[in-house]
């Protein structure tokens, strides 16, 4: 469990020491439609398993490169903890992506597009000197905006009892809530890095418009891709493992997004729109997005986090 200093305003920690938790998940019994009867909601959220692995590996690379520019010791420590957590996030969501590929839902074509985005468009360029540093800072600004959205999503999933009531797969919920809790836990770091190395309001807004728009477009395209390619038979009487004509598959529509958001099953237009507006405010403060106390509380009971802590303690005891 994370270490926290004394608290203020009740049980809200003033500071949490960030560290990665080496979680493991067993996906052998995961249904592709993991919210029973909710094809759209399941796939809309499952897009995250396509977007996050390559994206978070990119986060790790950029923040590893920006470490020499960070002169504040506490922020540097936070960034190191952030890098560790993001690395585990990437591998954990990659596990779901691999499971999809192994169970008839081939996501490799879409994942290849994501990889090309981060490696070719947002990757290193043949730059030197100040131009190289500026490109690094530009990408850190993009990450600050994306991390605002991941904190918003983390706060949402920690406060989404409708998913439990709908019978959502428990392992998937634990993955999402463990990840969401850590996003809330480190929600200040990327923004603090941007403020430390640049901090210009115009750059903050511009890079959010670029990064946030790209994310939302890819998210919507990913939902459509998963729904078209899901091999799960729609008719229970069909032979198990058969594949329906993609033309006849359910489609991702705006009405479905509005309906599932209204029923609390997905974070949709209202939540993301409101979150974007908050980020544009000159007074934006990432610490107001979610509760560190709630995040720490979930991490103290997450089955995956508890297993990781037990293994870490056992390894430490053996090393002594």
C-alpha cells in the first residue's frame, strides 16, 4: 500500500509516495462482452486496452528523457514513481489485448495504427539542441492533458456502482479500478512537470486540443472496430465460435453512447466535455480531480494490488 504523510481536511492525504505495484490478472474466463447484455458499453470501455499499452509506453519514454530537465528533487521523485506505475499499466492492458487476439477478436490492425501514431508521429525526430528540447516539452504538454483525462476516467470508475449492479466481470473491474486509483494517485505529476519546464497557458490549451481530440477520435473508431469484429454470436443458438457478417453486427452510435452514459455504464459526452472545460480554465488544479484518500482506500483492498504487495513482501523477506 502507498505510504502517506499526515492528512488534512479529514482523511485526505497531503502527499502519497508513488510506487509501482506488480499486479497480475487472469483473463482465462473473460467474456468479450464483459458487462452482461451490454455489447456497446463493454467494447466502448475495452478500447482502452487498445489505446493504453502503446500510449503509456510512450509516456514512460518521454518522461524518462525529460528527467534531466527537472531540478526539483521532490518532483523528480514523483516522476520516477509515475514512470514505474505507467510501465505496469502498459503491460497490464497489453495482457487484455493479447487475450483478445488469442480468443478470436483480432485487434492487431487497430493496435498497429496506435503504435504508428506514438512512434512515427509523436516519436523522436532528427532534432538537436533547443529544437530537440522544445519537441520534448511539447510532448510533455500533450501528456499533461492526456493525464488529466485519465484522472477523470479513474475518478469515474472508482465511483461507478452501476457497473457492479450490471454484473460486470470482477477481474476487469479490478483492473480498471486499480488503474483508475493509481491515475488519481499520481494525477498531479504530469501537470507539475509541464508547469516546471514550461507552463504556458497557450501551450496547455493547444496541446490539449490536439491530444484530446486525437484520443477521442481514436476511442470512437476503436469502439466501432471492436463491435464489428467481435466474434461472439448474437444468437445463442448459433454454434459457439461462429462469426457473424460484420454488416449485421451492432454498431457504435451516438444514441448508444448517450444511453449508456445516462445509465452510468460509461464515461461519455457530458463527463468528458465537462472535464475538458475544466482543463481550459486558467485556475485548473489537477488535485481537485478525484480523492487521493479514495484511491488509496481502493488500492488497500484491490485483489490484484493485495497479491502484488504480498509477493513484494515475500521477495523482500527472502532477500534479507
